[in-house]
């Protein structure tokens, strides 16, 4: 079966998403006392922080396999899910003008989300249970005051992708459920990535990776890939255009798979933010399979503690290559490793154009706890039947999750 989130086949922030995910500041950072004693006064910037996310999704139509088709982190409707228990150790870059600086980040998670974030050579044999572990990010960073007045930043290791608006970190997303664009695009990469800070708010990104997730320390075809793009940030809006392109098919170094996203954020007022994520995907090994996506977000802060959001998405899986559900917890890694057997409930949706509408709230109960209820409706616009045991052209879900930060 061909699919990119089988390749990978396939919560919660009160403030609207405005910055790119990797720029989002943690809600809390706790200094590491033992490490602080080893560092000079000017270098006491190492921090420890994390979060716990749990949620539940209900599907009124019900399914025999208890799965919500086309979803990953909220794919089950048979009970509550502990999505992530995350722990981070980080020294973020904070260079003064004209100065060198260094940093690092380690992010590990344990929960049901790790079934889909695991990568080859780094966690692909952690088990077959719903609850799994993963080292999501592990990189060293360097700021070099060279080439431009703003200098150049480097990351080396495993890091989150530049592609797309939504992220693995639930605090940077408004909704519990994810877009098709997120679910069937890349999550992380292993390699080196540079960010050149140009004048007037422009950034240029360029790097080499071992491939798109699930490629990691191991590569299923031993070929490199390019990852890069550009960004611009102003007071009221920001834009980032990013691409990842390289061979991704098992044992195939000839045919390329590409993921390209353009993300625009506009802060219309102090309370109202609009975000747009445009996506194009292509896989030459999959008979030239293509997918196009557009997700439009609008979030409005009713008060400092309560926000409402709407996401409308259309996603065209032109050849039925990308969108799918997984039957077993290890089908994602089995497919990436070209191993079997694959569960018969792991199925694609065929040549389908999907529409999805999600309405949600973010309620900040206190500074460390946010609750996100949502209702979502998915529809196959060409009347195919990918949902609810491949028997329905539509799917309605009701969900709620909570994130506690520490």
C-alpha cells in the first residue's frame, strides 16, 4: 500500500499561533541547579521544562476498529489517550550583536503520539504498545557573527521541520486534532540546517538532511536531501516558505519526494489572528503522485483566558498516495522498514479530495493548564467513502484535551 504517512501512514495553547513553531517560547523554564554550578555567571541559561497532554475523541457514528480515518495523534475513539509527557533540556541561542554563542536542545516524549514520531535507527524498535517513547529533538546549535550583520545560526542533529504551521509540540497549536497537511507531511529531520539573518526581517534557510521522517540515524535509501527556504517577519505579519526534497522510497535513490509549504500569519487586531498554510507534495516513485492542501485558520481572543478558533481545510490526494489510517501501533515503522505484516485495517482513502472544518476553544484555566474542546467535520468532496470502516463519505468527531506545563 502506498501512502506517505504510511510514509508515515498515517494539547494546548490559549494564544493564537503567530510565530513559527520552533520560535515559540516555553510556558515555563526551570534552571538546572547542578548544571548552573558548573557554568560561569554569564552562561547560566540551561533550562528544564516540559508538559503533559491528554485527550479524548468521540466519533458518534462509531467504527468497528475504533479508528478515526485520516488522523494520527487523535486516531482512536475508544477512550482517553495520554498523548505526550514531554521533557526538555535546552540552552537557547541568545547571542549579543557581533558575538558567538552556542546552545543545544534535547526533547523526549512518552505517550501515544510517539507511535508516529519515531524514526529509523532512533526508536524504531521501542515496542508495539500504544504508549511509546521517542527522542523528538536532539541538536547542538551555534550562532556565528559572519556574512551578515545578523549572523548565521546552525543546527546539527535531529530537529523539527520548517514545513507547515502545526507542530508536534501541542503548545504551539490551537486545536487538538491536526490538519491533513500536518499529518501527511514531514515531522523531523536529521542533518545540518543554517539560518542566515538578512536585513529588514528576512531569513534564509538551507541545509542537508538524511531525509524526511521517519528517516533518522538510519536511511532507507542512504541518500541525502535538501531542506531550506526563506522567511520574513514584521510587526503585524510573518511568512515562511519551506521545502524538503530528496529520495525517500525504500532502496530508491533516483525518484524524489518533495514537501513544500507557505505559511502566512497576519495579526489583524490585538485579538484577531489569521493564519494560512498552503502545501504541495509530490512523490515521483509513486507514479508521480501529487497532493495539494490549503488550511485557513482564524483565532479570536475573547479575553485573556479564553480564545475561539476556526480551521477550514481542503486537501486533494490526487493519486490516493498520502492519506491513510494505521491498524496496528507498529505499522508506521513496519512500512518504513519494508517489513510486515501490515494490518488489514491499515488502509488508504483512494483518490479523494477531503474537506474539514474544525471549531474549538482554548480555555486557560490557570497559567499552567489549558483545556481545548473542539468539534470537527470531515467530508470526502467527491463522495468516496474513506471514513468509518470505509463505509461513509463523512466523519464527525467531538474531542477535548488538556495540557499541563511545568
